[in-house]
């Protein structure tokens, strides 16, 4: 029976792991030009005295190198296990002997990093969760430019704001972004893009939490319980990961008391203040609130002769923020986050036109592994409902119901 007190490390040297460690030992052999082990004999130092095969210089060098490899492999195991199982290796390295003639910083650390990266690529081995953070800004930029349609303001604001924040060495507050627009314009889509490009596991990452107001906090009479639960979940996630992402969908339906919980994270703090467990925290609020105001402003600008791409955030954000504050039937607009300007950026999602819906259609076909023709794309886009009644300019559901339209079209 296996001894339960046995460390997980030594067991790795047996069974299916043996080929891996043989490979690692091969990597430990000196590269061409590597310094020889101290004390090794050289051909020009040989004498004419007879010697046994065991005393042959080549064999002596082999013995010395095998001894060095054994010592160094022990040191490798110690360092590797410290990175993978830090709780089991507190005293392992104290008696490790440094192998003669080997340079760990130049050769060994490179192999150790490769091995650890390989191991972490399929197993979440870091207790802090840090090995699952990717921050792939190139991928995020590509997704925003290629997969997101009709949202030039979102492309500009999201990439620059998030990248600037995460590249700040010691931010003095959490980042709060509020996405606003009609249903189907891409708010959840962009939130998922962020999760997928900032974390290897996307929305499944332990560093990402997503809350839907009507599902996670449905009853106002339990708001005190929800507040404690939310505080605990934020604290636990921040303790696990040094970079966290919290997404609140249907933010306009959140109770004001729940939003107050987030206030301390969004206040600016002094450099010596150590309140936040997580140096980098991003809060995303997704809401349909005042999407109609965005549509009205965009429609007016288009009628006045502006092109869609000429519309800037300055045209929209002041109107959007003012309307959110004046809205009396939701807690978000009257929360401390909005009143005290703790939201860093209100990001407007523009209403989508026919041409944008048509660009969404191929993505929907491909996601279902279906073939399509140009005529099919036109028919799907024409099936959508467009408003206002006179202009018939904006899709009332954006790209949200395209998949359902495809199923109807194929049935």
C-alpha cells in the first residue's frame, strides 16, 4: 500500500514519468564548449604507468560527469518541485550540493523554465493562479478588429484602456468599465474576448467571475446575504490571483447595496495602502441601460451628414452618463459608483446596421459548421427587424438572433 505521507515528487520518477526524466537527464549533459568537471584527467597529463580500464581517463571523466549529473538532477528536482509543489519542498534544497563544472544560471535554469512551462501548460500547478494569465494583447486586438463588427469606438477604448491599466506597475485603484448599448450589439461578446485573451482558460479561469443580476442576486430581501457572499468571492479570487476580472451582466438590475460593496476597490488609495489583495482588478458592467439614447444620438449625427466612423466617444459619453444619472428606475445610476465618478469609462456600443448584421451571419454559420452562399447571407440579414419605422436603419436585436434565424431558414 502506498505511504500517504510520501511526497508527490519522488513518485514522478516512476511509471509513465520515467521517460520524461531520462530526457531531462540527457538535457543536463554539457553542451559543446561547456567547462569540464574539475579534477578530470586530460590526455596530455597521462603518464606511462600502466593502469586498469577503470582508471582510464575517459572513464574517469564519465564517472565525474555522471556524478555531476546526479547531483545536478537532484538540484533540478528541488527547484522544479519548488515551483510546482511549493508547500512540499521547504527544506529540500538546504543540503543540495552544487555540481562542479556546471553553470545552473546559464544552462540549467533555461531547461527548468521550459520544463515548468510545459507542465503548467496542461495543469494549473501554480497556487496563485498566475501561470494561467496570458495577457495576449495581440490576440485581443485581432479579435476586436476581425470578429467584432460595427464598433470602432469599442475597439479603440477597450484595447487602450485595458492594456494601459495592466501594464501599469502599481495601479492605485481597480479599473471599472461600463458597457452600454442595445441587446445584440456585442457587450457580452467583448467581455468574453477579454476573458479569453487575458486568461488561458477564458471564462472558466479561477481568476474570472461572472455574475448575472437576475440569476445570482434575484431577491432584494436577501441583499445583505448577497453582499457578504459577493465580498467573500471577491476576496477569495483576489487572494488566488494577482490579476482578476469580475463581470456583472444586467448591471442596471443590481441592488444599490451590492454596488456599494465595490466602492472600496474603485477608490484611489495611497501607494502604501495595502487594502487590495490583487494589484490588478477589472470590473466590467454590462447594461442595456440608455441604449436608446445612444441610438438617438447616432441617428441624429447620421442625418446631419456624419459618417459612422467619424462618431467619437465625445459625441456620446456626456449624453450617456447624464441620462444614466437621471434614470430613476434603476439602482446603477444612483449608486455611489456613478455619483462619485468611480467608473473609469462609459463605453457606448453603437446600434448595428444591415451591413454589420450581414458580417455577423458568416460567423454564425461557421460556428455551426454550416455552408452558406452570398444569397443566403442576404436573406438572413433581411429577416431581421430594423428600426426606426421610417428609416429602417438599425437592427432591433443587433446580431443576437442570427443563429435562430439560420435554424428557421434551414428548417
